């Protein structure tokens, strides 16, 4: 229900469709994989999208505007480049490089109309979060700087060093409590370095109604409709995940920590 295994299919892969077993209502995720010279054309109906370049070289046409060419060797080597496509907009992605192109198509339900725009590597906001073996690097792609430029969608990337935890202390964002917790669905899309690595993804609720852990691998996606959702990289492997969020109320990120584990923020780990 929550874990979607990756594949090597060429073209557009509806990795997390709008209709899904986990009951996500506000977000979906596609993966575009094109050979050299290939073009993919799409149109958004009732959704806005952020196209995140994962690897390769591309040009993008979005709602009548041209962007690129953009290049990214892989997610571990450079900061992200992305293009926002507004609700109702046509878009086209062209592989203008010699190798395989991979682009994540992050989508959220929307009805506000905005202008397309690009996020370049120098626009990505980066920060180191946590301490000790729960330190990780977080890259905000379409978050605070996009306020007023998009309707609901929030997109970023997290990089876990080998053996380290993230989304930690465990947090959730499934209830609307103004100033305390946002109400947001989320999707994770993973990559590993080296690619044969893995991570461990948990999802649980405070009442025990949900309590599961999954082994996640390169190319997998994970659906988070509710609950706490910590993730850990296996020893020796760097773990990356693209995160996509949206919800029905405020476009804001207010994670609410599991009260059983908030103490780790207060202790000095140096």
C-alpha cells in the first residue's frame, strides 16, 4: 500500500498515480525517462507540477515559455534544477543530451493560475539538519521562496550520509493545528549511492493502528498519507530522497515531533 517499487521503463511512468492504494488525494508523482533525442509532451488538468531534473540534459517548454538547456550528472553531484508548470499548462521535455534523461514530475491538485518559472542550482536553499547520526542535508527547491508563485505544491531533496537517520526525531503532519502542525500528504522518491544500496523507512501512528517498516531501494517511492515517518540509510550507502508535499489548507511546513523522542533535540551530541 505504501511502498511502490521502481522500474526501468522508458517514457512516462505513473509511479504514484492520482488514484492510489494509500488514499493520497492531493499529490501524485510521475517519472520521465527518455533516450537521446526523445520528446515527451503533457498537459496538466487540475494540477500544478514541478519538474525536477534527476540526471541528463534537457530543454523544457512550459505554458508557452522555453527553459534550458539544463544539465545534472546525478542527484549526488549537483544541486537540483527544476521548472514549475502551472495548472492547465502544456509542457514538453526534450532530451538534448547523449545519455538517458530522468525527470521527476511532481504534481499537486491546484486551481490557482500562476506563471511558469525555473529554479536553478544557485536558487536552491541548503541547510544541515540534526546532529550526530541523525544529521542530514536538506535542499529546498520549491518551498518558502515560491510563496505566492505556486498554489499548493512543496518540493525538496534530502541527503542522508551512510547510516544516518532523517525525518528525525520522527515527525508527522496529518492534523491541522495552527502554529503547531500542518496538514500535508507526502511522497518520497529514493536514490542510493552506490545504486545497490538501501534504506529503512518506517511509518507509524501514536495509537499503534499503523506500525510498519519497509526496505527501500534505488528508484522506489513511498506514500505517506499520515503518521510519523523516520528513514535511515544503510551503512556504507548514501540515501537520497525527493520529497513532495501538499494539503487542503495552508501551504506551510510545520512538522510535529513524536513527543516520545523530542528529547534528542535537547541533548548535546558533541
